[in-house]
C-alpha cells in the first residue's frame, strides 16, 4: 500500500509527483504517459512513485481530482448561479490547453461507470455537483426572464453536460471542432428561448 508520508518532505514529494504527472499528461497526452516517463521528468525510478501512489491508476485518478479542483480555483471568483453558465463555457475553453488531461478525464469517467471502480464515487459526486451548479444557474436566469421558465432546469443542465463532454471528445478526435464555441452557442440559444428576452438585460 502506498504511503502518504507523514513528514513535510514526504507530503511535498507526493505533491511534486502529482504536479509533474499533470504537466507530463498535458504535454505528452494520456496514451503516451507512463510511470517511467513521469519518473524521467523527476529523475527518479518508477518504483519510487509507487511508494507514494498504489498504482499508475491511482496517480491518474488523483490527477483528475486535482484538475477538477483547479478548474474552480483558477476561475478566481466564487462560482455563483449568476455566473454558472458562462463559467462552464470558460472551463471547456480552458480545457483546450490540456487535451491529455481531458482525454484522461473522459476515459476514466467511462471506466468508472462500474460501482466497484475506485473512481466511481468521485464521478457520481462530480456529475451531481456540476449538474446542480448548472441547474441553479438556469433557474436564476429563468427568474430574471433570460431563459424560458417552462424549461426543466435539471434536464437542461444534464443536456449541457452531455453536450460539453461529447464536444470535447469530438474535438480530441478532430481538432477542427470548436467545442467551447458550440457550447457557447447552445447557452445562447437556451437564453434566447424566452419570449421578449433582451440579451444582457
């Protein structure tokens, strides 16, 4: 079993490995990233990485968890219902800079559908959190008259998540696909569905 390291040095080493893994994934892509490659970047043997992480799979799961946390932290402002939809578009746009991590996220999400997968609980919680964020954002804009009040906010939130993940997958296959642009267009259409809506009003 991997050891977290009770000393400050051990904690710092684990953090260094995690950040390096994120950097290597961002540059080399998911398929080309190995423990050996991460170890090479750190000038250590792969076995040393396994002192801090049980396996390559655990390390990659921690990368996705950190990326998810960073997405909110790097926004620089609280993600409130007032900004939820625009934040989501921005987050998908920022993902274009790290296609290797997006590939990892989509792959791990598909694998985690099985309840016994180590990342299952994380993805259940993440999808619920993102759905609630978007739902609350839609409800806020419905209350302002920017989005048709007759729409089911929870259903529209699920559709936006499905669209975003599907577009990102298409963009990985074909970089000509403008995933954030298409998602932004969907949000604009959602806002345009309310009768008498004045954009920005």
